[in-house]
C-alpha cells in the first residue's frame, strides 16, 4: 500500500470517528470537525475515493473501504497508545492533545507495539509510575 499522507490519515481517522459515532459521515460534518472548508473536504474525499480508501453513496454519505478502515484504525491505535503513555506520564490535557497530533503520524508499527507494551507494564506497576512522576517534579 502506498504511503498515506498525514492529512489523508487525519481525514480517514475523522471519517471513521463520525461513522462510529453517528453512523455516517458527510462532507459538512468532516469540515466542521476538522475546521476546514467544505471545498477542501470535497477535494480530499475525491482523492481518497480515487485511491480506494472510501466510497460515496448517494443519500448515505461516505463509507470507508476495507483499505480505508485499516488506515483509520491504525491511526486510532497510534493515537490511543501515545495518549495512554502521556497520561501515565502526567502530561496536561492541552499539551497532550497538541503533541499527539504532532507525533502520531511519525511512529512505526514496531514503535507503537513497544509503546503499548510499556503502557501495560506501567499500568501493572503504579509505584514505578509514581517514581517516574516524582523524579521530574510532576
């Protein structure tokens, strides 16, 4: 599969979230939640459709193809792993939200798997988390 751009990943992730939450995704909803113009969404949707990541169904909105859902779920997994790690570290909400968006597209599957393992280890060892936070004055 060709490399998906960060922007395309963001769109696919958001489309998946809308579908999971509302049962459908429309251009207007995507534009509103991403804070972009509908024309920009339309161009990206056309591109993603041409690349086989989503399909448009009249009166039903957008649906993700298997390929599109795979990308969206991968981004969601990376996002969740980074978020859990940063929560454990005690990173404040605003910083966490900003930094997750900055780095979530740049980590490999291998790094995410190791980060998930580390998160599980830290969850099982709250004393270690406490020591880690105290060591930096958090």
